[in-house]
C-alpha cells in the first residue's frame, strides 16, 4: 500500500487480472486498476514490490519473474491511457533479487544469500552494497540464520533515503541500518522472540517454515523520516494467531512500543502523519469473505 497526493495505491499480487488498484484517499472509491497480468510490454507477472518516486511522479513496480522494473506515470492517472516505461536489470552476476525499493538515492534491491543482501541499481547495473546476515541462533548455523532473516521478512527505506529497516515474520527480529551514499551499515538489532521453525526438506537454498511453537513477529512495515510503524503479531501458530491488530511505533534508534490497537485484524497499512490517518486493508472476518479498505484517525 502506498500514498501519493490524493491517491491510495494497493497491490494485489495473487488473484487479479490487474495487480494495482488506485483509490481516492478521501472516499475510498476505486479510480482504476492498472498493471495487467502477462509478459508483454507494460504487463506484470509477480509484482512483489512497489514504491513511488515523488520527484518524477512515477509508480515503480518490480516484476519478479520477468526481472524488469516498470515505471507508471502518476500524472493524469485518471485518463484512459496509462503512460509507462520499463527496463531490465543488468544482473550480470546472476544475483538473486527478492525485491526492489526506490529511494531518493536510487533503486535498492534485496538478495537472499552471502553474495548480496542489499544492492543498488546504478545506470541499469546492479552493484552489491552489503552482504552480511546477523547471527540469530545460539548455534553456528549460518544457512539457518539467513533462512530466518529471509522468510516472509519485510523491509523499507525512509523517505529521505538515509535509513533502512528489516523485520522478520518468524522470531520477531528488527534490524536498523544507516545508508551513507553507496555504503550501508547496521546500527541496531533487536530480538523479540526466539525463532522456532522446521527445515523444508530439499529446498535450495535452505528454507524453513513455521511449526506449532513458532511465535510470529511482524507482518508489515511503514516508515517516515522520524518513525518506524510496524504491525505486531506476537502470538503462536498453535493459537492460530494469524490476524494482527497492533501497530507499534519506534524511532530510528529502535525505542518505542505498541501504540495502536485496532478494532480490525489487518494485512497491510499506510500512515499519513500529516493528516494523522492510518489506512489499512482488513483480513476477512468469520462469515465475511470480503476484505475492506478502512482508516483510523489518531
């Protein structure tokens, strides 16, 4: 979910013929859907990451399976024609790209192994900036450390492009990084729950999945230049704790805690600090098959 001017932009990566849906922030009405499913020009196969370049007024989408970035113009988005441009990533070393985030400094990418954890696309070329993964287990199991950090984890960059945060779904680990030009360094790491999981047999690279004893950590992120907003679970898989309602607010040193307890279980959210509104997509309640676009004032 993204905010731009009077628009609220939601990406559905799984079920739609068109992946990106644009709504009015004020009334929630759907303006249009773009990003058709397919492999042709302007089409997407698996758009797992979206961001906005406020300088060029473009919606930037990384299409995972086709290894391309599409930039849709947000100027005159209500017109019938949608203007876009697309480019392939020159990934000459065959590095695995999990997703892409645009910042004021450029297009940052995230990888999954020791060859690249974070990189930067410059002039179409992919350059590695950081390749360290933290030690999160008590035993010396580097591959499992990486698997924990990669399993359904999320990351965001502050709007000014100076800070980065990553949080895990299994184990509840938050890492905070600072970005200095083409260098990234870890500033802080916080462990909230010990990661419990099972190893997926035959997965390459090594993969994990949750078990009954798993405590779920975090499920979505939003960042501003001053704060990290994070959707907190904290429940066990054995308790069917899949539907979080709590949002914590941290500063960029990691200080803070639960601030909002919502009256709905939510999946993703976005925060307009100026208007003091949280926009969110709900999980369907029992007997209600539809998700809803909701907002909360604070």
